[in-house]
């Protein structure tokens, strides 16, 4: 018991760290959000979300983030499943191949998509070479969504893959022995048992997609204004830190609400990474 | 039937890899392009690689990036590992509070984390490399903690106690019994912190202050006037380094495994 008390002191530096670098900054942003630039109390920075421009960018962000998350889930689940069933000795290596792109600068990778998607770009050259009609999607919502799917896909693959690895294979065999076909096994056993991974993946994609401003800057070309872009502009161009903080608080509340909805869906309480 | 399914699986994996690696291929090709334009192929050249070290602003940003990444990931690993051990031995209720707070940077949008830290830092310290390091520690510590904690949880308490009963000092017992078990978690936490820090833009952008540039923020300011082609060369080198390191650890892991199998 004495031992236990003494070891828990190892967390003291971190407890202090949490107070200063996690909790205190939140009070600061809240402080800015509920004051005017002169320092008197106001709620106008928070209610500013009702402004049609802000509201439509929030709505657009939600739509883009939602579509991005769904596409990531649809693309990632088979990948995780295939990886899991792969009969090779060194799966860790293959899994790492999904993280490796992050070692090429994120900004450059998105820029490369600009080059691929532009009207005279690589994609259209390939399309016209094989006789298909060309596409003009750069600087549209579609391009922004594609960029986000690209950027966040690994965050969906890895948690699902980890969840699948934890499933005891004999459970699946048992289902097959009891006469379940592939589809029944998949929907009744595999998916429910990987639910934690799916939920982590959804959160890890939805939250950054909701608040991203770089992808929409590069692939939306200023035409796609997400809530992240609005907040960024308040801090860098408009220099209205109070309004920027107010909108950030709204964004935060929004993330927390979607998170608690997700948590409601996830009734198991095993405190893994995220949720 | 099974063969068809296998082929389809590999084809699908291949397509996903193509999707993930296509932009990287484009950038590697651009690093050999003898033209300032991003869209015109001007012939093959090594000159961007040759010019690289002579480009002071890029070398400066590279140095800043390496300093920030190493400092923040090493400090985050130390802070996070000791925190994980402390949390593991805490009362359940206290541990739950600590873990709840640990989740905040993970759940918060990067832009909100970056802005809130900037608002705090501007009060107490001039923004610069130091504030960026603090901010990077703030968002990478949770990854370390959540990588180390599961290792501690699967550790049998009895081993540590047995070591103590056999006369080991707590430190010696920790070093011989606990550390080897949690080390893989510490290492993967460190690598995640390293990768996250290296790839971060948003939080750096808000906390860096004027005059300090990492590779990411430098690229962002260059987007409008055009990217210096040397940056493609540098990124290609960094990417290939990471790839070679991955291959090397993979082969090392393999040979170890073979020995173990024998």
C-alpha cells in the first residue's frame, strides 16, 4: 500500500502539466469568448454562430466531415479485414506502410493532390488517354472531401485493425461450425466485436475533418469555407481574437455533443484510447 | 473461389496503397523536375538536391523542425511514461480523472488546442521555438500514456513483488521486471509522438510566433508564391530515410524472430 502511494507520485509532474497546459488554456479561450476586446462581458461572440455566413460554414463542415467519415469507414473496414486475414509472418510491416505516408510532409501531400486533380492534371491526362471524360473537381467540395479522406484514412484503418486483432479467432470458427454463412458471421460476430475500433476510428476522423482548414484552403481554393477557415481568418486576417475564441467554443461544444452521442452508443466501459 | 477472393483482396489493398502513395510519387517525380513549374516536366535533374544545403531558409526550417520534434517527443515520452506508471498505481477514481483530462487534447480539434495554447502562452512568454515545444508535448503526451498504460495493465503485479521479496531494491526490480515489459509501449508512444510532431501544422502555426518556421509552416507561407523545388528534394530524402529505417527494423525483427524460432 505504501508502495502504491509512492508510485502514484510519479504522476505528479503530469498532474501539474494537465492543470497548466490542458485546463488553463481552456479557461483562457473561454475568457476571450465571453468578453469584448475592451474586456467587458458579452455573449455576442457565441451567438455570432447564428450569423448566416458562420452558420452555413458550420453546416458545410458537418456535411463534409460526415461524408468523409462514412467514406473512410467504407474504405477502411475491408482493408482492416484483409490485413487481419493476411497469411504473412510480418503484418506489422504492412500495417506500418499505412503510417509511412505521414513522413512525407502533410502540406506537400495535399499540394500533390492539387497537381493530380487540376484541370490539366495527372488524373485528367490519364482519363483522356483511356478515352474517358475528364473531371473538373479541383476547388470544389468533392476535392476537399477527397483530400480529407486521403488524410484521415489511416486513422480509421488502424483502430479497426487493432480491434479485429483482439477478436478470438475460435469465436469466428465456432460461428462457422454452427452453420453461419460468411455474411451472418460478419454482421453478427465480426462487426459487433470490432465496434470499439469502429467508434474510435469514427471519432479520429470526424473531429479533425470537422475542424480542418488547411485541406479546404488548398483543395477548396478559398471557395469552400469551413468553420475552421472562419476561425483561422478571425485570428490571422480579421484579428478578432474574441470572436475567433467564441466560434472555437461553439466548435468545441459541437465536438463534445457528437462525442457524447457516440459514447451513448458505446455502452461498454473499458477506457481504451479515445472514448 | 478462395483464389478469386484472395486476388480481389490483394487488388483492393493495392488500390488503397496506390491512393495513399500516389501523391508521394508525384512529389518524388517533382523533386527531379528541371522546371520551376509544378505542371511542366522540364527534364531530369539532380540540381534541387545539390542546391539543398546551400538554401539557408530551408536548412534553418529543417533545423527548427528537428529540434522541436526531438525535444518534444523525448520530453513527452519521459513525462507520459512516468505519468502512466503513476496513474496505473493510483486510486481508481483519481486515475479516471487523470485519464479524462488526458483525453481532452485528443478529442479537441487541433485548431482549438492551438488557439487556446497560444492565448495562454502570449500572456507569459514570447511565442517562439520554446512555446512550440510545449504545445507539441501537450498534444503528444496522451499518445505516450495510452501506449504505455495497456502494457502496465497486462503486467503481473506478482513478478514485481517476487523480485522485491528476493531482495531487489524497487529501482532494480523496476528496471529488471517492469521496464522490459513496458518498453515496447514506450517505444511506440515515442514513435507516435515523433510522427505527430513532425507532421503537425495547425498547432505549430498558432503557437510559433513570427520568425520561427518549421518545414510545415514554411510550406504554408510559400503556397501562394510557389514552392521552392528544394523542398520536394528534402521531403523525398526524409521520406526515403523513414522508409529505409522501416525496412531495416523489419529485417532486424525478422532475423531475431528466426533465432527465436530455432
